[in-house]
C-alpha cells in the first residue's frame, strides 16, 4: 500500500473544509496527514480547529511585507519546511503571485464555491441566483496563475430552489463541498490522480471532463 498523503492546508476563516479533512483522516476514510495549517489571518477560526486537533499552525499576516510576492515567498518558505506532497487551499482568500503558483504547479489545489468555469471570484451564490441558474455547485481545481481558472478536477452540484437567498444556498452547498474535497483528496491519497502538462490523469488515463460527485458521495460514471 502507498504511503500516507502529506498535506499543508491554508485557511483564511471559518475552516469548515479543514475540519472535514481532519474528520476524514480521523475516521480512516482518508489516508492523509495534515503536517501544518497556515493562515494569513491570525484570528482565523481554522487555526483554532487545527490547534484542537494537535496540528502545527502558522499565522503569517501580510502586513509589513513590501509586496504580494515577498509575502507569498515567505509563506511558501514556511510551507516548504514541512515538505508536503500537496497544498490545499481550503477557504484561503488571497490571490497568490505567479512565481509561487508556478513553483507548486500540479501540487496545489483549491476548492471554489461554483461550477467552474462559471463564477470565479467572490459572491458566487448571489451571482448564480441572480443569473437565474437552476443549479449551483463547487469545484476542486489545480491552482494556476489566473484566479479560479486552473484545470478542474471534480465538481458537485446542488439545486437552486425557489426562494433561495445566498445564505440558504451556501448552507445547502457547504456539506457537499466537504464531501467533494475529502473525496478528491482520497483519490490523491490512493495515488489515482496526477497532474501532467498534457492534462489531469485518473488511473493513468487523461480526464477529458471533471469528475462529478453524486448525492451518495460516489463518483458518477463518466
Ligand atoms: C468555502 O465555501 C470555500 O469554497 C470558499 O470559502 C469558503 C470557506 O469556508 N472558497 C473560496 O471562495 C475561494 N475562492 P470554510 O473556511 O468554512 O472552509
């Protein structure tokens, strides 16, 4: 059996996706170990969740760094000291500079609350409702230099119901985000997913469209 997948997780706030990873590791559903949790915000609840789980934490505020790039390099120097196989952006709300992203190409993923390529950026729930969409969702993608635009690995869908507001829709989506992120990480942990310049590979074959997680937390047939 292959070795446990080692992770560094970056958070900016609440940390419910981080908690889902912690819980999946604890239950044995995910053969992974979080080596460290890092945040740009000292007060992030996600840091408290990591501490409660006995995971090393680093809070590094951007203030005082002369440029975005200088901050990113300091942050990723800390990450590198743990030598994780994969960096997970789990509600990390800063845009990363291109040199850092390129150095971690294929080794850094992000979860985003929309069916990418729809609605990169902020306020995704409100934008989906205002557009009259009948469904919404979340995507896990490899991080590239453009925001929320890297190759999409997997998605999960939820319906938009009459009377939904951004809060009700976000509350419906969040547990599905947790399922999507942990199921995708399980594919990495099973050594089934790989990023190559030619495209994402699953079980050695190129993935020509994102995986879709079903309501029963199983992958839907392609
Ligand atoms: C999640 O909904 C995540 O998809 C989103 O922030 C939230 C963090 O929640 N990420 C983005 O919008 C990134 N562009 P959490 O801190 O409870 O995991």
